[in-house]
C-alpha cells in the first residue's frame, strides 16, 4: 500500500516565479505523466520530523509534520493511508522515504487506479527543492531533475510583486537565494549530467 509508485519520477525545481508551473503543465500534456500540487516536503515539512537513534521517524512528531504538510499542500491524507503510516511509526520502522512515498501515493490515487501507479511517470514540482536535490537523489537514484531558470531581474521582481508583504522577502535576500540555488544545481548537474538538466524560461 505504501510502495506502489514508480521509482523514476521527475523533480522540477528553480527560483520562485521562474516558470516551474508552466513547465509542469507542459509535461502533463505528455502521455502517462501525472502531477499534483507542491508538497514542500523536503524544503519545509521535513523540518518537523524527529528521528530516533536508528534513523527512524518518532511517532510523536507526526502530528506537527502532517499538519505542516496539510497547510502547505492543501491535501489531507486518506484515513487508510494515515492509519498505515501510524502503524509503521509505532513499529519504529518509518523512514522519510516511506512517508514521502505515502504522500505521493495518496495524491496520485486521486487521479490513477492504484493498480497502475507503478507504471506512470509522476512529476513533483516544488521550486525550493532545488536546495535538496542531493538528498532527493539519494532517495530516488532513478529520478530525473529539471531546473528552470529565468532572468534573475524578472524572477526577483515577479517574486516581490507576489510575496512582497512578507518580512523576509527583500531584494538582497532574493538575489542571494537565486545565486545559491543556481550554484547548487550547477554543481549537481556537473556531477550527474545524465539525470539533471537546466532549461531557460525564455526559451520555452
């Protein structure tokens, strides 16, 4: 029940307002590709996870972890999936990979018959996951990664227009974030040229 999805997903990453949603929509026009709202899992949700000495998720942290996930993804786990996760956690064998797989399985089950889940190509789009590509690759070594990059002046200006009221959204912070993400993916792409590519928004 928690191990039904395919192991060769596509992760779309990049700076906010750089065209990740457009690229996601374009991929969805291709046969056998499916996607869903941003999970924010590796960028934000996993910060609420606590591990025991053996590296398994502690049951007591699941409430706050899933609450964060619900608020960001606007998706609530089915009761059967939730009970399965809680049971695995109580047995002290719940890993981050199992938990994330369960979330993706639940999202895809809204669109695809569960018997076909292992045959489809799923696409996860959370721009901020650009800072977590190495961790994601360790969990999904058969995955492919696409960074979409946009002229930083335009991307930063668009981000300011959309999120400018938030206290931490400032020109200099956004500029440093653009550069940092760009460098992280550049290094990742150099090490993994067969699975990581960069696309320019202006070229779409």
